[in-house]
């Protein structure tokens, strides 16, 4: 849960769920903003000291994007762009210190969950999308809280203990 493609993939899924109720063109603009921002940030060298901040911000963004699903009207134009920009920044920041840039190729397609969620919502199954987003909120809160707890076996590599 600490590195690699998993946190950015969860962030991309949560953005896809948040963009699902929006019109298709607005959702595609959001995906394009996400991909562009994440790619640019992923190639910029980020200091190792910012890793904990990026980790916390990534999980908080997962929780916030997942909470958007529960809003009655969803996202407007500016909200979709801002959420996509936010997700792109933290996706790129999580991938930048990684050893492999292929994690970006793994994480970005997860935002295409938007199409499945939109299809489910159109068939009056929005409760399923809300359940998945609630699950993502719980995972994000737990993963972010682990950063503030004392070291537990299995969370950090053994050579640090």
C-alpha cells in the first residue's frame, strides 16, 4: 500500500467514479487532464523527503474524490477539472520516486472505471457505485492513518526497524 502502482490506481478509480455522472465529453476532458498532469509530474525529479507528503495527499485525494460520488448533483465543469488536476498531481508525485515509470501505465487506465460506473448509474444501479466509493474512502482513511501510527511489523522494511 506504500508505493508502486496501487495508491495511484486507487486514485484514478476514485476519479473515474467521481466523473461518472458527468456528461461524457466532460469526463473525457477530466481523463485527459489527469493523464497529462500525471505524466508531466512523473518525469519531474521530486525530492525523496516529499514522499510521505505525496503519500498522505494521494490517500486524502482518494477519499475526497470518492466522497464526490455522494453529492446530489455531482461535479460541475470547474469541479471536474480541479479534481482531475489534483488527481494528476498526486498520481505523478507517487510515481516519480518509483523505480519504474511503468506504474503510470498501470495506474492511468483505472480512471476508465468512469465508463462502467456511468453505465451502472444509467441502469438505476447508482447504489453499487456509492458502495464501491464508500469502500475506497475506508481504504484511504486506513492507509493514511497508518502513516501516523508507530511502526508495526510488516508495514516498513525490516532494515529500518
